[in-house]
């Protein structure tokens, strides 16, 4: 007999999911404001992109710590801290007089998203019956996917009609609703109140992520052959070596590394990272191409992504039900294949792209993403024990957030390096974007190979 899911659990997922939704909504809304902010705050593209890259970086750092936080603290306590950070960050951002203050506000908001997203998936992975996890993960993916669907249009409309500051003000009523839902229904207790936090591992891991992001930021400013870029990469290599040595000697770990002994988990994690890299990276570069190359306004730039994002979000629960019924590999392989087709379409047609073509190609990519993304983490979570759910949840969530941060940083660096050339911005941006399309297609091909190889291993 199938175990029923209580009303409290359902509302708990909604509360954590809506808080995560708002964080991602603001993130994707800000992407279409970059040209406006570049003019009003007198900053370059490689600087303003830190509103997304820096935000996602802090989210990732919080997700590194989420395995410990979810084990040690009750769900309601984490939720209250997260919604408090989001509210404070929204008010400060809406009132920000300059770029540094706005950046600081985005960092505060990142603390909220870094807690709420793992919290939602933790509730699903630990409280939902195994035979229903695909469906519920699909519903969670739909909540989160609606944010990128609405974000560019929401941000573009408010920026064009009022001001980019309204992006933050308009969310405060929803914050109040989410607060009362969470306070009333979240009651999941701490599983391991005595769990110790690995501070050294956290610092080393976070430093590595920061250094890599700074490397690509420098590439955007001075080119990929600059000494600073390669020095940052070298520093990242040393940090990785230090982290490996430390993990071998330490008795506590920021993550339970035993989950990576399972090759199916490893291949799924790689594909999961690449899928989010493509998703967030394309959501960043396409609105900027529409504005800087095609000469469209922020509203049109955001609106052209809406059909694909909305359709993809609505299909996510269906993708989860197909997995529960037919297994994971059919929807995942089909989804990654669709993303590869969409990326190749951008490569082939980059010289004569229009808003209509971008809209069509993005629909293909987002439909593929909806079938592959949520099912990838669901299938990977079935490979580990209940005691390791928080660890695999943390690993996949930090992977997706850092993929978004790195995706934005890398694609912006490529475009930024081309914008250093002495030609018109529209020409250099188009040239940089064409290289970005190739990168996205290559990563989609690697993701497809990863899932295919995972299926081969599972059959053995």
C-alpha cells in the first residue's frame, strides 16, 4: 500500500519552494537589467555580471554547508533565518544608491536561496515515499523552473515601465504569505544535533570556487592570455591539492565523500552540473544578445525566453511521473538530446539569429531541460542510503548553483574578451556569443555521454 503524504509535508515543500522561487526569480530578473545598470551605475559588463555570478557563488557556499545545517538544525529554524535574509536583502537592494551596496544586498539574499533550495529537496528525499519521489521532485522542479520562466519578463517589464528597483519591492507581499505558510507547517526536527562542522574543508572548498570565478572575471577584463587569469587558475589547482590532502587526513568532512564511490552518482553529478551550466548560461547570454546585438529593449529581451521557460516548467511534473512509471533513463536521455539539438541550432544559425529564432531554439532547450534535470537528482539519490540523503542533496544543489555561477562567468568572460577588440559593441558581442554557443553545444554532448555511460553501468 502506498504511504500517504501528509498536509504538513506538502505545505512545507511549498514554503521552502516558494522562497527558493523568489531567490531565483530575482536572479534571472536582474540579467535583463544589466545594460540599464551599466549606464546608471557606470560599470562594465564584466563587473555588473557579478550580481549573478557573485550571488550564485554565495549560494553555492551555503549549499556546501547545507549537509551540516540540515542534519544539525530544525527545518523551521533554518527557514526563519532564510526568509529573514531574503527580506533584508530585498529592502537594501531596492534602496541601493550604488553598485557596491546593491552587490552587498544580493549577497544577503544569496544566504536565503542557499538554504531554502536544499531544504525543499531534503524534505522530499527524506519524507516522500520512494515510489513518489520522481513526481514530487518534478513538482519542486516546476516551482523552481517557473522562476527562470517569469524572471526575464518580470524584470524586463518592471525595468521598462517603472524601475529595476521594483523587482525587489513587488516581492514583499509574497514574502509575508510564504512566512506564514512556513511558520505554521514546517516541523521537521534535526536528525543529528551533535554533527560537527568541517570549517577547514569549508574554507578550502569555498576559496577554490571563488578563485575560479575570479579567474574568468579577469579573463573578461584582460583576455584569456593574461597573466592574472593563469595565476588564478594556478591558485585554484593548489587549493584542490590542499583539499584532497586535508580530506585524506581529517576525521570530519564537509560532505560524506563515500557517495562518490558510486559511479552512477558521479556521472549523474557531471551531467547535472553541465545541464545547469547550459540553462543559466543561455539565460544570461541570450537577453544580452537581444539587447546589444539585435537592438531590442529589456522587455522584449525577457519576453522572448518566456514561452520556453513556461512550457519547460509545466512539463517538469510530467517528466517526474514518467520516471516513476517507466524508469529514469528514457526521460533523461530524451531531455539531454533535445538540449543538444537546441544548442546546435544556435551554432548553425548564429549569423542570422532573430528574436523569433531565439525563442524557438530556447523552447527546445527548456523542454529538454525539464525532462532531464529533476530526474537526474532523483535517480542519483536512489543510489545512496537514507543517512547519506543530506550529503547527496548538498552535493547536487551546490553543483547546480556553482554551475550557474560559472556558466554566467565563463560566457561573460568570452564576450568580454571579444569586447576588448576595437570594433562596435554589437559586432564584438555577436562574435563572443558565437563562441559561447559552441561551448554550450560541447557541454551538452558531454552531458549526453555522461547519462549514456551511467545507463551502461547500471545495466551491468
